[in-house]
C-alpha cells in the first residue's frame, strides 16, 4: 500500500494475513470495464449516479433479498447490501457457475486485500451469500475463523451441506474500491485479452492476465 497505514490499518492487515486473505475477486461484463477503470468498483446504488447503465447478471428475486438486507460495518454503520461493494474470496463461485456459458463476456478484477487497511474503508464479511436469511454477518476481523474455508477451498461445493450458500461468502466494502487497488484483470483466453486491450478507452496500469482456472 502506498498510503501511510495507521495502527488500525496495521491491525486489519495483520488479521488478513492470519486468515490467509491476500486478494478479493469481482467479476463483471467486459462492457462495464471502462467505467470501473474510471470510477472504481461502486455499490449497486451508486453506479447509476455516474450516468452509466451497466450490464448486470442480477437475478431480480435475489437482488430484492439483498436490497432488503441491512448489515453493520466495521465502524458500526448500518447500511443496505446495495450500498456496499460485494467481493468474493474465490473466483469459482455458484454465482459465476450460473453464467458459465458466457465466460467470453466476463472479466475478473482481482483486488489487493490489504486495501482495507486504509482508514477510509469500512467493511463486513459473511459466512455465505448475503441475501440468504441464515447467513451471518461479521464486522470484526477477529471473527475471520467463521469464514467457511473448507467450502471456499474445496474443488466442488454440491456435496457439502449448505455448500452453495457458503461458497458465496463475501466481503462487503464501503464506500467503493478504487482502481489504484486493482492487482490485475483476468480473462479466459488470448482472444478476450486482445478484445479488452483494443476496446479500453483509457490507459491502465493494471495488467491483463489470461487464467482459465478462474472460469468453469
């Protein structure tokens, strides 16, 4: 991190290291990438204020549940899930699996986890999909042992009880994730990489990587 880190930030980073959390994963349509590289990754409710109408994978029934879910952040602020940025702890989630047929239209943004050592960032994390009523929310990194690593790190989740919900465990970030914290952009093959390189309207310091293992 280039910014000075406070004692609170150091404490957060130490706990991330203890938990083995080094990066977060966010995936979206290729069409949305120029806006993300310009504005950063914004909460759902903030994206539309930029004047852009991003393409979305959203299942409306699931989104209604997420809209109604209120979470408590690390600073005790209570906020709707649609006012935070959701990121995953693995690229291979049930959410991605549901759209696996359009992998050529998807790009991952890999984010350096240490950015939450920045005092301007508030967050919470879950033990499953934030839209599920049974999912528990944690605002203190001391509780990182509640993250279901046995499911997140498994090859498959269908044979694990409640595996689908648990595999979608997420960190919820407020107010946004800035481009300076992006580690890489990941696509499925060379064809998509060339497409990304040829269509981005802005130069970016973020490397574009080919990593088929991020996709089903």
